[in-house]
């Protein structure tokens, strides 16, 4: 056994591990080794050995052979994996592809096979097995029209309806759209039918609550037709719905039967009422016919018209019989028929005498018409005679004919009066004037005003003469009485007036002798003297006429000073006319230039012109009216411009009031106040808005401002109260800070300064920077900062002294051993420290000092800033301190210690 094992090849070893080791040493390119590997791949019992041999050979044909024939699942899986790895290099045959499709169950492998499959049904099968929606969607998007149609169930199976519509070809998309619409309609059908059936049943059921037979019957038939059109097969509960319909229709039909019976009764009653209404209308028509026949007969009382009236009466009697048949009593119609019958009988009895009466009545149309007041008496007498004769002839007629003829006579009398309207009015007016004048004369006689009486009486005489004789006779008695009274007065007046006339002439002469007399007083005296002279009565005798002439001459002499005075006044009036005409020219100039002037300028000039017009002096009334007529249109033009400007200003100010009210909506009252101040300035700039609106608008605007300022005052008061509370709180905080600080401790001072700075910020936020506490905080801050600086400088100086003591010993403390980048040498840094602190340098370094000084200036111009501490750190970063450095150290020490 041992011997055989030594000479047996390892690939034939019973141990799988040995065979695996042997496989790794075999070369598939050698024929012998390839044979061994094929033998192991096909016949070895161990799956791992088979797989190792297959991988060593790595021949796709062998992999396929193994995949087809091998029964071991691990070997098949390995072969399958290798086949899929090499699919791109060697595509399988149709049979191999079919085998792969059949055996593979992994999604990734199926996806790899999908592009290799050409058969559409196999592709669809693979898509279903893979089950990935994006893959299905992509495949559908690139499919042909016929393929897309077959893929529709797959897309719907995976609920890819949106993608289906998106990627479908136009024809298919339209078909799908129609199918979808049909599906939706079919899906909605049960709901629609259910709603429609429910609605119809509800309407049928509601018919029982309606009582109009015609409407109910029409609606019932319409609802039945609608029910027949319903597709009840869509309903799940069709039988119950039909049963409900039958029940409701039975009840509705029963209800309709009752309504029809009632409707038939109402129709019969309505027919009877219509018949009665028609009969009544006939009654009215017949009454109208009878009245018309009677009126015609009265206008033309002839045999034919009598026959027409009798015919109307026959029709009325027949209609009365019809009323009796319908049991309808019409008392008015019956009485009218009886009355008309009686009147017809009366007219028939007197019809022969009617032509003569009509002829007499018609004579009223031929009455004479007077052309003046003198002929009025004759015309009135002729009319009275006609009226009396005609009235006597009419007494024998029955009342209807009598009323007709009397009506004609009234019309003729009215026509006669209309023809004499002007004359009658004139007579009436003259009679009224005379009567009034006679009364006035009696009153004046009683008052002793005799002269006026004679003038009025003369007018009475003239009016009396104008009147017709009949009218004069009516006033004769009153006229004679007044005439007698005036005759007595005239005789008595002459006896007493003559001495008074002589006295009045003497008074006038005495007034002429008085040279220094007030014009107004003299004028008034002359008026009184003339009045007294006229009151002395009529001038009748020659002596009275001579005295009257003398009085007039003397009175004219007395009036001479007044005449001269009035002439001067007239000249002044003429001058005033010129002045006022000039003012009108100025008015016109202002009216022409209003568009180029400001409102204030127009108002100022207009006011001045009106003042000048008032002060321009008197003119006579006629001229003043003419001047005023010229001025008025110009004045109206200017005033209209000012008024329009006032209206614009009023409108602008009204808008300002609204803007002011809108400002109040802002929560920030200070912003509101600033806006209102701006509006106040704009208010001033706008100008006057007219007397009517200025005060009203100002009161509204001021009310808004008052509200805002009141709110601001209230808010400020509240803020002051808050500030007072805040001030008390901050004062307490300030006291605490000053009590807790340690003045000899830098950290304590630092904390106190920070707290005081915060306190000052709070004072600023509370608008308390002007308070006493703010001043105390500021002064305390300054004090603490100074003390802090002193303490810091003292400590820094101690540290620097300690530092330089160690540096002089050649030791750089670890805290100062920092690498500070700098290209400068220790000597250059030393000179920079000396320059920065205005210290001198050795003469040997003058050139370097000058160079560094220039460099520092350039760096300063460029914005660079150096300080002692930075330079010291750079100095120390240059390495250990040697003897040369100690010399430089001695030079910089005064700058720090």
C-alpha cells in the first residue's frame, strides 16, 4: 500500500485535497494535462474538484456541457455563473438560451438574459418573472405598436397605468384613452343609475304633497318616461328598487285619481262661472248699447232713432229672460231696462213738437256779438230774450230731452260769454276800479286829504264814461253821493286856503334871505314847503293862479344853493364812474392773468380790488347798474377761479385727512408723529379751502393729530414710568457692582468694567444716557479702566524685568520660545525697536537704521502695524543668546524696563 501510494499521481489520489493540489499544478494548454483535467471535470466524485478542473480548463463549451449534463447543483451553479460571466464573449445558441431561461431563477441573471432573447413571448415571460416596473416600462416604451398592444395586460398587472399612457404609441394611446373613459363611465353607471332612480322615486313620492292636478299629471307622465329610460340592470338591488317603484306609483296614481275628481268639479264650476261672467258682460254691453241709443235719440229725435232704441230694448228684455233661466238676478239691469222703456214712451209722445224746439234752441248760435262796450247792452238784452223764450218751450219735454237741450243752451251761453270775454273782463275791471276809487275818496275825505280826493274823482268820472249804460246805472247812486261830498269840500277849502298861501310865500322869502344854510336841511325844507302848498287844494281862481306862480318862482330861488351843490355832486359822480371803469379794467387784467399767478396772489389782488370798488365813491343809480353789469361777469370769472382752487385745496386737504387717519394704523407712534408733522407742513402749503370747508376740514385733521399726540403722550408717560422702574433696577445693579469690585485685583476690575459696560448698554437701550446714573457709570468706567491699566502695566513690568534677568543669564523662558516667522536679523529687529521707541542707535548702525526707517515708513503706508511685544517675540525667535546678542539685549532693554 505504501509503495503504491508513492508512485500514484496526485490527481488520482483518494484525497480530494490532493487532487485539488494536483489541479493547481496542471497546465490546461498541455495536451496530457488537459486530458487529465477533462477527466476530473467529468468524472470526479467531489464537486469542488470538478469545479476546480473546469475553472482550470476554463472552456465555455465545457462549461455549457457541464451545465447541460451535470446533476450536481453546486457544479451546475458554478457552470451557470461562469456562463453568465462569459455571455458577452460567447453568445449562447437558442437551445442553450432556452435552457438558461428555463433553469435560471435569479433576477439579475434573468435581466442579463433579456437582451439576448429574440422571441417576444419569451421576453414577456422574462419580464413577468423579473417583475421590475422600470424594466417593464422601458421595454414597453421601445416596443412596436403590436407589441405594445400585447403588453397592455402586463402593464396593467403591475399598475403602470400612468407609464402606459405616457409611452403608448398614438393609436394605442387613443384606444387606451377611450377604454379608460368607457371604464370610468361603466364604473360610474351604478352610482348614476342609483342617483337617478332615487331622484325619480323621490319626485314620484313628492307628488302626493302637491294638489295641482294638471301639474301633477304632467310631472307623473314625465317621471314615468324617465323611469323607463333608466338602465336598472346596473343596480345590485334591482328587485327591491322596482318593488319600491311599484309601491310609490300605486300611491301616486291613487292620489291623482282624487285630484282628477276634484279637478273635474272645479272645471264644471268654472264653466258655470264663465257663463255667468259672460252673461254679466252681456248685461254691461246691452246697457251701453241702450245708453248709446238713447243718447243718439236725444241728439237727433227722429223715428229711426226711436226704432233703434226699441230694438235695443227688445234685446235687453230677451237677455233678462236668460238671466232668469240662470237664476241670476241683476237689479241694476232690470231697473235700467224699465227706466229706458219709460223714457222711450215719453219721447214718442212729444216727438212731433221737437223740430220747433230744436229750431228755437239753435237760435242761440246766431246771437249778435258786441264789438265794444257800448254795444254790450244790446247783445246782453238779445241773449236774455232768447234764453227766456227757449226755457218756456222746454218745460213740456220729458227730463232726458230737457237735460239734453239745457246742455246745448249752456254750451251756447258759454260760447257767447267766451266771445265777449275781453269786454266782460274790461267791464268788471272798470266796475271794480270805480267802486274802489269811490271808497278811497270817502276814506280820504274823512282823513281831510281833499286835494287827493279831487284827483281820484277825476279818474272815476273817466271810468264811468267808459262803462255801458247798464253798468253805469248800477254805480249811479254811489257816484252821486261822493260828488255831493266833494262839492261841499271844494267850497269850504277855498275859504281857508288863501291866507295860508300868503303865509307860505312869506316863509319862502325869509328862507331866501338866510344865506348860511345847511344844504341837506334846506333841501328837506323845500320839499316840506312844496308838500304844504299842494295840500292847500286845487288852483281854481285867478288869484290862486297868481299866488301859485309867485310861490314857484320864490321856491326856485331858494333851491339855487342846492342845485349848485348837487351839480358838484354830479361831477364827483362822473369822476367816480371813470374810477370804477378803471377798476373794471384792472379786474379784467386780473381775470386774464389768473392762470399765471398763485392763488395767494390772486386772492390778494382780488381782495384789494373789491376794497377799491367799495371805496370808489357814489355814482347815479343808472350808471352804477351799467357798471355793475360789466363788472359782474368778470368778478364771477375770478371768483369761479378762486372757488375752483378752493375746491381743489379742499379735496387735497380731505385726502390729507384720510392719509392722517391711515397713519394711525402704524404701531410705532413716533413714526406716526413724524408722518403727521410732514402732513401738517403739506397742509400749510396747500392753502385756503374756502370758508365753508376750511374749518370743517381743519377740525377733522386736528382731531386726528390730537388723537396721535394723545397716544404719544400716553406712550411716553408709560415709557417714563418704565424708565423710572428700569432706572431704579439699574441703580441697584450699579451699587452692587461698585460694592463687589476689588480695586487692587485686575480680574475683579475686568469683570466690573464688563458689567458696567453692559449696564451702560442697558441705559442706552432704555434711553437713559442723559440720566445721572449714566454719568456715574461713565465716570466709574473711566476710573476702573485707569486702575486696571495701572495694575496691568505694573504686572507686565514685573514680568519683563524677570524676563530680561533670565535673558541676561542667556536663558530664554519656555513661554517665550515661540517660532515667529520673520526674515529680519536680530540686529534689524533691535534697530526697529529703537526706532519705534525713539531711542538712539550706535553710529556704526546708521546706514542700517536709515534703511530700516525707510522700510518702516513704507510698511506703515501699506497698513502694517508693529508693536514692542511682536518685535520682542521676533527678536527671541532668532535662537540662543550669545555674547553679541547680549550687547543687542542691553540696547533694547530700556524700551521694555
